[in-house]
């Protein structure tokens, strides 16, 4: 027994998928506003479903509603889906909405002409297929340009889907040009039934890719959160220690130098007591910015705890570490932070530095401990200075 699925039957499943996925996207987007584009995609799915509903109600609704309105609504839905998808991924589309509006308006006008002025089903299907293929080639081109900058596997799959969709509707266009004049769209050939299936694939595929990309985004966000300090956006203690393990193994194997700097904000408790914890937070963020801006890309800067920070400097000996610390110290004492009462707060920091001793250090903790002792020495000697475990010292009076 063979089962023949006509366009109206296929449209029912597409309408179901579109409405369910569209409602799901709208609800998800409402509760996860950081995922931009989700609600736009949901709206697009619903438009696709509504458009096919209007097409399926041909001979029940008037032809203007079913044909002239239904087809452009489908195209608009496809546009909203890819625009929302681009927003979600982080791609800025080049094509302006006004051009899309002109394309859809041209389609609606042409459908009206070939329905009420010069009735021609083939011409209407050719115009719809042409518009649909253009609307698929546009996101395919955008994804091809950006596939190396974002989620590679997902982008490649989406690019392939949109490209195949565009090619399919181009083939449908050519096939319609070559075939005999159709008398009833609902009883058209299999190529036109496959167009409905293609729309189902678009809805399902983009939904699945959105879930996949969203999962990756959440995983990356959680990874960043687990590795960084939320206030300063510097690395946290865990990340610093992991990087130290890696650097110690490399330095021990290659006999190359590395240094560690520990820095501590001077009299930070007084800032909190006198100006409040919000002012203290601003000082911490300002100091973090100084640290971040005055080290190399491959150096590791981390908040070790409270007002204490650490810097891992690969391929750096003790003298070079002192130069780095002194540069940061000088810039720190020149920075001002405005408090809530309008006061300009100045602050300083003390620094302890030490380098890896290949002959005596069994691990990086030994380097850190010497740097910590040097920091303690800097505090004892009056703060706002750099002290090295080698005995080198700089302070506010240094040239």
C-alpha cells in the first residue's frame, strides 16, 4: 500500500513544527534575554507556520489572503529566522532591512498580478522560488564569510543547509519553467511537495543548531566564570596555579627563566572603612586594569585573594621582573579613583618579586614563597616599593 502525501497534508506537519518551535523560542527568549535573536527566530517560525496555513486554506479563504499574503509571510518568516540566527551567533548582516522589504513587496505585487491580472500558476511559483532561493543564498554567503570566526562546526552545517536550500529552490524554479502549465497548485508534482519538506528541514535544522550553539555558549561562559575573578575579570587563583604548573614544567625542561610577582594594595582596609566597600571595589578594578595593561599577552595576572594579586612572567629573570613591578608601581600611585562623595582617591601598592632557581627549586611554590617574603619586606620598609628576593629594591624615591 502506497501513501501519497499532498501539499496540504505536508503543510499540516510544517505548521505544527513551526508553531511549537516558535512558541518554544519565544518563551525561552523571554526567560533568557542574554540570548539575543531567539525571540526573532521564534517569530519567524510562527510566520512560516501562518503562511503555510494560509496556503493550505486555499479554496476556503479568498485567493488574495491565501496567495498574495500567505507567500510573502513565508518569505518574511525565513528572513526573520536567519536574522535572528545571525544575532544569536554574533554576525552582523550586511543586507539592509529595506532591501528585504522591497524584495517581499515585489513578490507580493507580482503574485497579485499573476493571480488577478494574468492568471499563471507557473509564473507565481517561479517568482516564489526565485525569492526563496535569494533569501537562502544571502545567509549562506554571510555564514561563509564568518564561519572561521565563530562556532566552526555549527556554522559549516548551517552554511551547507542554506546553500542546499538555495540550490533546491533554484532547481525548482528551472523545473517549473520547463514543465507544462499547472492548473491546480495543490496537486502539483513532487518537486513542489518537496519544497514544503525543505521548509520543515529549515525549521528543525535551525532550531537544533540554536540549541547546539547555545549549549556551547553556556559551556564557554561557565569555563570563563570558573577561571576568572568576577569583580576584576582577572584570572583567579585556580587558573594562576594551573599556569604555574605548566610554566614550571616547561622551565624545568628547557632551563629557561620565569619570575613571579606578588603585589598588595597598601592600607586597603582604610579605603573600605573610610569610603565604603563600593569605593574599595573601584580601587580593585582600577588596579586590575593597570596590571592588565602593563604585562605581555602571554603573562598571567590573577587576583590571588582580597587585595593581593600575582603575576607569572615566563622567560623573565629577576631584574626584568623588578622593572615590570616598578613600572606598575609608578603608574599605580598616579591613578585616582572617584568615590561616591566626589573625593579623588589615591592608592599605592607594594611588590615582592622572585625568579626560578634551577638548582634549588623543586616546584613553583618555592618561587612564590620567596616573592611573598619579599612583599612582606616591602611592607615592613614603608610600603609603596618593590623588593626582590635577590635584594634589589625600588621605592617612590627611586629615579
